[in-house]
C-alpha cells in the first residue's frame, strides 16, 4: 500500500513540474534559439567588391612580314661524278691534277693504245681510197662507160669503209676518259705510267656552280614553300649568300618525317666548297603581322601560347598566336585582330573574362619594351 502511494506521489510531482514549464512558454522557442543562416548573413557586414585591376595596353602597328623558316644544312656539289676506265691498260697520258678546272670533253686520262691508233689510221686511208673510187665510178657512170652494178659495188665499199672507221674510232675512244661536264677535279686516284683494270677509278669531278645548300624542313612548314622562293644561307665561315629554292621533295623521310629542300646558289668562282655547314633561312610570302617583346607572350588556361588583350567590353580575352619569326626586335606574330589592345603589363595577373581598366602605355614605356625585346640597354 505504501509502495503504491509513493508512485502516485511521484507522478503528481512530475505533473506539477511539467505544468509549470508549459506555463513559462519556453517550449515555443525550441529550435529557434540558434539564429538562422539568413539571420547570420544579415548580421554580418557586406564584403566590399574586388577592385578592378589596371593593366597597360598598346595597339601594335601592323606590318607585312615574310615568315622565316630556319633549318640546319650543308653545302654540296651540284654534280659529282667518279670517272672510271672502260678498258684496262697502262696510263700513257694524265693531263690533269687535283684542283684543275676542266670543261666538258676535256681529256682526263689516256691509256696506251698504239695498235688502236694504227687501226684508226688504216681505216681513214681506206675510207679515202674508197671515196676516190666512188668519185671515179660516178664520173664514168655519167658518160655511160660503167655499168650500174659496178657503181653500186663502189658505193657499198665506201659505206663499209665508213663503218670500219667508226668502229676503229669507237674502240680508240674506250681508252680515253673525258670530263662529262664543266667542273673541278677534286681527286685523282691514279699515277702516270701505272696499270689500271677495266672499271678502275680514275678521278672525282665536282660541279660547284651552282653550289647547293641542302636541308630538311618539317611537314608543318612544307605548305609555306614553293619552287623559286628566296633563301638566305649563312655559312659556318660567317658569309651570308642568297639563293633560290630549286627542289622540294614530295617524299618524307621515314625516320624524321622531314622533307629535303635544295637551294641553288651562284658560285662562279668556286669560293664556296661542298660539305660546309650552313644555316638556311627560307623566306615565304609576306603576311600581316605585329612585333611584340617575348615577355608579352603567355599561356592560356588550356596551355595554348598566345597574348591577352582587352576586348571592347573591358574584359580580358585571349588570342592564340602564330609565330612567324623571332627577330632581334622581338617576336613577329600573326593571328591577332587589327584593333586588339594587347596587354603588355599585368597579363599574368589576370585571366580571361576578368574586367580590367585599360591604361594605354606611354612612349617611354613602349620604348623600354622595345629595348627589352631587343636586348639593348
């Protein structure tokens, strides 16, 4: 009985406490004691907008500039031939030596051929005799004192004598070695009086006018060249000569994917030797471009090479560039609109789409920019 009364008393106490809590009204603010996010944002002071960054800009002057393609190469002879004998024998004449200039048909070597010379002399005498006989036969035939059959026989004998002389002279010519073209004897491989076998090397002859500068261009640059384009060639000696593109290969090297290019250079005095290292600069058709210092060029967020400029709406835009040439005065670039305000200071502190204040660079700043580009002080 006492236990039941205790529980009943406890319940009454709890009821009284709960009634008192309800009477205070505190339950109405449950969940609202912590301020809402909107309230917090309203209570915090508003952030000031980021200031608009100022950048220096310039509208570069336009110019027509020929793309320069620079490649490494070397000089080589226009023609090169290794002269050889057609028969074996003993060298009886060797009228040339290394460094001699020869013309087409000049004798380079003669083998001993006494019996062949005699055969030519005999064939010439026989031809003279047969010519005299045919002349006499024709005179007799005109007067009717010689049958036509004998005249035909005399004509056949004359033709046979001519063929015999031609054969004798051809056999004698096989003992001679002559220059196939105008050039310079670069090497003589034999000595006077020595014996040589059929097909033996006699001398090397070079044609050095024109001299040829040879190089390889990439497949990317192939479309900019054509036969007849002007090219400048800087030799390892420091001399700079000018020539014309005379050949562009249409078959790429399987190993390097490059194409052979040949530049013909006038070399009448033979001053430029073959085998000299050369730097070839190929000039293409002029294109509309601007010149900017190297420091202006930057990278886009995608890693493309180009420049940043300020658009008509005052926001930063990015223009990819086409590098035409790298000169002492800076980089020559194409692909940039004519009215572009190129950012020359602060381009790495902004990104595409940023609103900026464009400040036109003054003359001293532009002059300094040009000096920095050319490396002068």
